């Protein structure tokens, strides 16, 4: 590389690294099927449901009364009334 292209190459490389890091930070966290320390899904069915506390769809235990418990934050909805 010549002396004239080196600053431009460094700038492009820096911008590429910043863009990659920014894109990786924007990817949503992965939700595991069942957290290892909680065996809630043995007795009740589990599926993805909206959690108002997490503001996202999370794996939740579904209860007979229509409520569900988020396995991420352990918030329980009111269910059918």
C-alpha cells in the first residue's frame, strides 16, 4: 500500500469493525427451550407467549386457568376471569 491509501484503508477497516459490533449488539438474545435450573415444563405445557415485563415473546408455562408464567422473569398473568 502506498502512503496515500493507508489512511483510507484504516478508516474503512475501522468503520467495518464498528458496523459488525453494532450489528451483533442488535441481535435478539436466544431463548433456550427450558432453563436448566427450572423444571416447570414437566407438569404443565410450555410455549412462547408475550410477557409484558420482558416486552417480548418468552417461553412460558401455561396454566389450566388460562394464565401463563414467564420462565425468564417468573411473572404470572391474570388468566381467564
